[in-house]
C-alpha cells in the first residue's frame, strides 16, 4: 500500500501544526522513524531487524512509501507504545486513510 508520509500533524484545535525540536513542524514520517527506533523491552534480534527494515523504507521515502500490511501493523504497534493519543490517533488515521486509497 502506498502511504503518504509527509503529512503534518495538528494540535488539539485541529488547525495549528504540532512542532518538534527547533520549531520544525512534526510529520507522520518523523513520528514513524522515532517510534520504530525506540527500543522496547523484550525485543529480540529479529524484531529489531524488522523495525530497522521498515525504518529504512520510511526514511528513504520522499512523499509516499510502499508498505506491506505487516509493516503497517508494526508501525501502528510502535506508535501506539511511544506516542500520546493526539499523535497516535492522527498517525493511525493517516495509515487507515492512505491504505484505503491504494
């Protein structure tokens, strides 16, 4: 499935763009990369490798990235564990919306 990765995340008002370090707008791509690279207790070598492989796809993507269903499931799990509800919800919506458009 093709997923648009450069979508900017919004604040609680749904209008203002969330900003990260140095005032740079946060994108779905930023959140994915951070979530995939955040270590989780209990991850074995295979799980770490799987995360790394998906990270490379997202990192190297420009506007869109081709992801398998398994990749999307992994991204959702990682974002769910590392992000607050406002960020997680928007990211999951992007994955769901873009997955249906493919």
